[in-house]
């Protein structure tokens, strides 16, 4: 929970930092960066200050975890803790514990994001996971790695969260006076949010690439698994996404192996039923190629030129557009272009303004951050983040999100009128 949009955006900026090995190393790095700061030329100074801010943010996160765990312990030092290799026991301070678990923050955030479908909730769930791990440190006997232990805690934290919220996907409903198209309304998942590719663990951070595989981070996959009951969702993610054995999954969820296999058999058909027909196998897809980047470039240029005709040529006949958490939705090129026509026409009383876009990446897909300069103003303000799903040479789905997510993608909230 954030007290304001500004606090949320500040938290997003802090999250973009890379993990580190030790708090001591970070402190030394801060000193080195401060000594290297020079005010001229401005571009070098800006780069140095940005690097310093990132390092301080990383140190702040470790300090926050250490503070929270210390408060949980009433200020006392922890008991002996097994490091995870099953051999050595060492007494960790709150700072040592924070450094240990912080190295897993990014991949655990991805895991919690898959379970919850929300980028905002995923960060809160990771923080709760770390607090639960601190409380349960005495029960960790080194029978598994620290990573496996944390995944078990994170999964159960997500299950508890889903029991509290009882979220269920619904269907969009028609809005009075609006042409949504003649097709069946799509599923409405009000809590669905995009995940910035920049926040994904790097190859150096991530020991198992399955945890961040692109096909299981696509929005269509995230939307589909929201239809699964929480425990089935957990089983499917642990077994089919992370590749855990049935026995490991059963231990993590306090289930029998037979129950795990039964849950997986029920989850897979449900998942296929809610995936688009062309993605029903949700196998790996090719990396973004030059053709898709060219489509994104044309998409942004058409909006900036207010060229509805060019915009329409990029859309598939059965294009779907949704705007979670808002109630607007359109299925079909004709319905979508009819909606856009009045807002892109300068002569229309409903003309929204002039557009600019910056490219981004979300969930392994291309995205565009859209900014609008409204009539009579001189500044372009963040308006919408469009995540595109492209098949062949057409855009088949656009999911539009609110602009408070821009800082998580490294996008500014305003652009100057001049280029």
C-alpha cells in the first residue's frame, strides 16, 4: 500500500536497482562513486549522479530488510542459521540475512507476479516472504537450498494472499452508447499489470532460465492462469514453469504426490481453454525480431501523425483492446478505429491532443509509452502504456495500462514540447 502516486513511483525507481553481494561492498562503492563525481560536463555529472542514486537505492533495500527483520526479532541477534548447502552453520546478523535473501529478490518477484498477476502486489509479497523467512529461520535445516526454501515460503505467501482477496476474473460488460464490436466480451482482470523486462533477473543472477521464460510471462499466459483456483495455479507454476518434481511440489505445498498430479491434470486443460487458439500450446516463441520492431515504430509514428488510416493497417481484423482496470474494451478493427476516430481528429470536440511515444518492453513483448499534449498546453504528459501482441505482420492484441506504471519501465512522466 502506498500513501500516494508519488510514493509508488519512488518505489518503482528504487526497484530498478541490481542486486549486490554484500552491504559492505555497497558502502565502499558509494564512497568510490562520490569521489568520482564531477559537475562538468553536465552529461557526465548526470550519469555519475544516476549511478550513485542506483547504488544508494540498492543499499537502502538491504537496510530496509535488515531493519524489518530486526524489528521482528525484537532487536536480538539471530540463532545459528544453515546457509543452504547443508554443511555450514553460521550466526547471521540481520544485515547478513538481508544480504543473503536480497540476491533472490528479482526471481522471487517474478514468481509472485505469476501467482498474483500484479506488479504492485508482487513486491509486497516478496517483502512478506522475507519477513516470514526471518521468522522461520530456526526451522530451516539445510535439507534444501536457500532458493528452494524461499520459493516454498513465497508460494504459500501468495496462496494466503489469494485467499484473502478472493479475486475472480469476470467478463467485460457493454457500456451505454459505445460500439464494442460484435464478438463476445473478453475476460476482465482488473488487477492485471505489466512486468518491465528491465526488472527480470540477468543471466548472472538467474541460475534457472525457466523461472523467467518469455512464454510464461506473456500477458495472455498471465491472464489465463488467473482462471485457475489458487492451489492449482501454484501446482502448475511449480511443476510446468519452474520444473519442480512432483515430490518437491508436494512438499512445498503440504500436499501428497497424488494430489499434486491430480491438480496438474485439472489445471492444464483449463489453461488451454483460456489461451488464444494460436497460443494454446504456450510453447517458446521467438525473440522479438526486426519486423516486430518496425511494426512498433509504425504504430508510434501513426499516432504522432494522427494518421488513423495507417494505424488501421497495422491491426488484425479481430484485434482486441482492453484497459485494465478500466471498463473499456473493443474487439475488431472497425470498432476500435471508430473509437479512435473522434480522439485523433483535431476538428472533433472530443480531440484528445497530440501524441508522442517512447518504446519499452513488458512481459517479453514490445510496448509503447504514450504521452499526450492536450490543446492549449506545452507539455506532453504520460497517458497510457500499450503492450502489444504481434502475430505475423499485424497487431492482434493491445493491453493498455495506467500511466502510474511508467517509472517502473524507466519512462518519465512528462516530455518537453520540443524534441
